C-alpha cells in the first residue's frame, strides 16, 4: 500500500482524496487543522440563522458530478442543486437597476436593455464562447500549467487570437459593449476569481459564458450541504479523515518528503503528499524554504484579493433584493486600484450582497432575512495591517452606502452579526496573506496560470486548490483535485 496524505480538507483536498480513492493501492489519509471539513466552504449557526461563511455562487456542477460518477454514484443522492434566477441584480448609485438574467435571451426581455445593447451582448457572447473553448481545451482538458505546455496543445499563432492575448479583461469587454452599466456588470465577473479586470487577461471573459451556459445554482439546505455530501462519499470510499489535526512540519530525504509531523505529537511515513494548503504558505511554514528560493514564485503567483465578510441576520425583509446582488461603486477602476495597488479601503466600494433566504427561507427565522455583505478588499500586506478603527470606518461606509441605495434602516434591524476580516480568513485557513480565491489572475504576472501542481522542489509533493491550476473558485478547485491524479500516477511509475 502507498501512503497518500492529503493536507487540508477544503474542496480541493476532498476532490483529490475522492479521485485518488479509485486506486486500491493507495491508503488515503486526509488531515484537516479545523474541526470542520470543507475549508472555506464553512457554516455558522447563530441566533436561529444558518450563515454560509464561504462561497455562495455555485457554477459548473459537472465537476462535482464527476466525483460521484467516477465511483458509480449520483451527486443528487448526496446533495441537490436549485437554479437561482435572476442570476444577479445590479444596483447603481443613480438609481438604475439591471438584472443579469439566467440566459442571454432573457436579457432581451428586460425593460432597460435596448435592441442595441442586446445585439452587443450577442456579439460579446460569441466572443466569450471562443474564450471558453480555448480554455476548455488548454486548461480543463489538456491540463496545461504553463505557456510552454500550452504550445504543445495549441498552434502558437492561434493562441494570440483565440485567447485575445493582447487585451485585458476590461479591454475585451469594451471591444463589444458600449453601455456603461453593462461594462461594469461584465467586469464584475472577475469577482469569481478575486482579481482585477484592468489587470486580468481578456481570457477571463469566459466567465459570463460559463454562467449562462452551465447555470448558477444554490445547494438545497445551504451551501455547506455540498461538503456534507462529499464527506459522506469519502466515508463510503474508506478515506481516513482526521480533523483538529495540523500538519506542522515534514522530514525531507533526497528531494522527497518522507515523513510528516502532526500537532497531536505523532509522525507519519508518507509516499505521496497532496497539499490543499496553498503552495506559498506550505513552503514558508511546512518545509521552511529560504526566502530567496521563493522569490520568483511570490512575484509570479501573488495572492488574489481578500474580503470583508459581514454576515447579518435582520428582522426585516427587503423585497427589492434578489438572491445575488451587486451595489456598484461610481468609481469601479479606482476601487480596484485601492484593492490591488494601493492597499486602501475604499470609501465607496462595490458590494456583493447575498440574500439566500430569497431562495431558501429555511435558513433563518420567518419574516427575517440573511444579508451577507462581501466587498472585496486587499490582502494582508506585511506590517501595513488595517487598524480596528479603519475596519470600523469601512463597515460604516458599506452600511451607509446600502442604506442610501435602498436598504432603509438596515442598521436598526440587525439582530445577529458575524464579521470575518482578512486576518480571520488567514488564521482559519492559512491562505496566502488572507486571500480568498488563491492566486491572482494577472496578465503581466502569470497570464492567468497558477502554481503548477507538481512541486519543483520535492518529487512526491503535489498541490491542489485555489493556488494551483486551473485556479480559484469552487468548480476550478474541485477540478484541480481531479487533475492531480495524472501527476501522482506519473510520479510513481
Ligand atoms: C467569503 C468567501 C466567499 C466566496 N465566494 C465564492 C463563491 O461565491 N463562489 C465560488 O466558487 N467561490 C467562492 N469563494 C472561494 C472558494 O471558497 C474557494 O475557491 C474554495 O472553497 C477554496 O478551496 P480550497 O480547497 O482551495 O481551499 P480551502 O477551502 O482554503 O481549504 C484548505 C484547507 O487546508 C487546511 N489547512 C491548511 N493548512 C493546513 C495544515 N498545515 N494542516 C492541516 N490542514 C491545513 C485549511 O484549514 C483548509 O480547510 C469564496 C471564498 C470566501 C472565503
């Protein structure tokens, strides 16, 4: 038997463990430092509310389905998905409200979308479809992890055209769309990977296509039910799961990891290590590489943004909200500059707001509403941490903006509250500088590629999750866990 250890029970780690369990010669142990399995997919029961602390937007269910199908099972017997419609509701400071319908055709029926807007959206959709086809070929099917590997699968000159190589995401959108509200809406798809549309490669414009093509879903009973379903499958497959146990360090031998030391004082021999802990924190904390060895890695694979996650239970309902809502900043670009370049908290941030009880009233007391507010903010930057007073002022700016934009007396109706800052997120999951989506997709830094799955330092170490390809966000993280199988098997030949 080969001893396979998966460090971390996030979606990436669970997906890897489930995929590797196809091979009977592996004894798989998944080790998680927290008391719950699911990583950032996490839940808090408080004051009669069930707060999903992590992801709320579920796309590309096919990658979740695959985990069950590979073992002859059906995902819907473990957790069920409910379609969300409209996909988002978008609020602007001048009072304009535009829905993002659940299909492209649905956009045509909206009052404030003109014939011209619709024609532009159609042309944009055709463009995003091509970007998806390109990415599907390179990243999802052929699993390229670098530009060099891409050249093995794709004719070089076609890469430029098919990936819209020379443009940023924002430039790609403006090539097709002229309505300023729709430009902001399309740019905000970058939320899904916590990056900056003015720096991200144009290929990220595949995101609207993915959502319209494969749908936007809610997990029946709350997002955390997806983790419960996957845990049930792991149990059936005989995967050993240890919670409340942290991997503290490793023993190295001839370019391999030979043993791990756990927080319960025990050590364990390993043949294969799959780290769901992000690559940079792993090298810093666990194998303790010298700083100079990590310089290139850090420069190329900087963290995606973090978030200011404010979970509110309120004793009022706001009928104007949909399940997913965006309250846009008047200054979208400046807002992204503050997050990614200036390390500043914006006075007028764009706010993502989830009201899950619109789809699932069982998540809180009758007549109440869950209002989860998630403006993206900068990750933790060395000694330049935000002070308590800065966070308080930011919270005030966010709530004032929401009240100004129609959520009347929101503050007066709060009956339950839970706040997670980048510091909470970093401490809980050991993500790089408190990032919530792994590595930033940045045209100049990495063209959207993440850290390769096979470690360049240790022959039997592999990465899964948001810091590795194909990237952050639930479906991509789950796909990374499936893709790692090929690398593990190759290393054992
Ligand atoms: C507030 C918030 C909102 C989000 N919204 C969305 C959304 O709407 N849609 C979407 O698709 N994505 C969203 N995301 C991102 C999504 O949650 C992540 O991309 C995904 O869950 C990350 O999974 P992962 O497996 O890469 O990492 P994680 O979930 O972070 O899992 C890593 C695990 O490793 C454990 N670990 C780390 N070090 C050790 C160690 N030394 N020993 C043992 N265990 C260790 C951690 O405790 C953690 O459980 C959101 C994230 C957050 C925080």
